[in-house]
């Protein structure tokens, strides 16, 4: 939707430019006294009017098909030269200059070079002599060169913007990874949390990891089932866990119990610090 809106805005601007040049060209032909610098029209006015209208209206599409528009404008100017006597005004020359600029400012480099060749060839048929050809070639060539420089500069700016967006994305990803690492470093690990458990709570946690029920734990550790429930609640609170399944995960991730290990109530883990007796 956004791209379609951009195209619509561009077409409106180009259409306004084309309409303005169309009106100016017709004034040169039908009312030359109203246009400064234009003498009496001696050529075929209908031919002049049609060719000038074709050249001016083509500019409405100069950004979509710039090379085709250039060829159309040059063709209209050549037809005027071949079929009748041009007015000698500036409107058609300005139209050709706009088309020459657009032919190198918007297409690729290869098509821009093709349009440059078209300008050289077209200029040869637009003048009455070598002086006219040289003047037209220089004027249109200058407009083409400006467009070519603009096109190259625009391509460089586009690459810079793309590189900046890529760099910004990489920096954002790195910042996110750094924030995640900082959060993980700041949060206590299961091993650190397990160090807060008492010796009996560690025994209960180990037996829970073996899949024993409260009754089986009470029988193995020679304590009451009520005491087991109290230890389980204390383990969940100290480790910030929700249920017994998370206790099992915590125990195995902390290597307090390894798969297949047989644990008895008398075993004590050597690598987990025990709280000092009070």
C-alpha cells in the first residue's frame, strides 16, 4: 500500500510538469506573441501541436519508463525537424532536457548508457547544421550527465542506508544477547539455590528425583509423612519452584542425582555446601 501511494504521488507530480510544458508548447505554436523569445510561426501548426503534445505528455511517465520517454521526446523533435519548421522556442528543448535527465537518473547504469547514445544520435537529426547538432548534444548531454551523477549518488546512499540498517539490526541483536546473559548471570542457578537447603531437605529432594511418593520417602528416611510434606513445601519455596516435577529437573540439572543412581537416606552429596549447624 505504501509503495502504491508513493507511485501515485510521483505520477501526480510528473503529470503536473507534463501539463505545464504542454500548455507552454501550445502557446508557442498558437499564440507566439504571448511567449517571450518566440517569433512568428512559419511551420505547419497542426504538426507542431501534435508532436509537441506527444513530447510533453510523455514526461508523465518519465520515472516509470525513462528511456522510452526519452526516445519518444527525441522522436517528436526529429519529426518536427523533418516534417516542418520548428518554432525555435525553448519549451521543446526543456522537455528534451527533462527527458535526458530522467533517462540516466532513474534506470540502471546500462540503460543510462543506452539513453546517452540515443541523445547523441537524436541530436544529429534535430539541427540544421553541425553547430545546431553540437549545441543540442551539449545541452542534452549535460542534462544526462547530471542525471547520471544523481543516480550514482542515490545508489551509494541506498547502500549506506542498507548497511546502517544491517548494523543497527546486529547491534540490537547483540544488545539483546547481552541483556539475556546479564539476566542469566544475575539469576541464581539451581546449584546455588540447592545450597540453601538443609541436609534433610537435600535427602528429600534426592528421593523425589527417584520418583518416590511421600509415604515411600517417609519410610526410607524414617520420618513421618507430615514431615515429608513440610520438607517438600520448604524445597518448593526456597527453589522458587511450582511442583515436584520441577524439583526433579532441578536435582538432575544440579547433578545431585544422576540417571540410574540408587540413593539411600544415609547418602550425602559432597559437592553441595551444607548450612552450618546452629
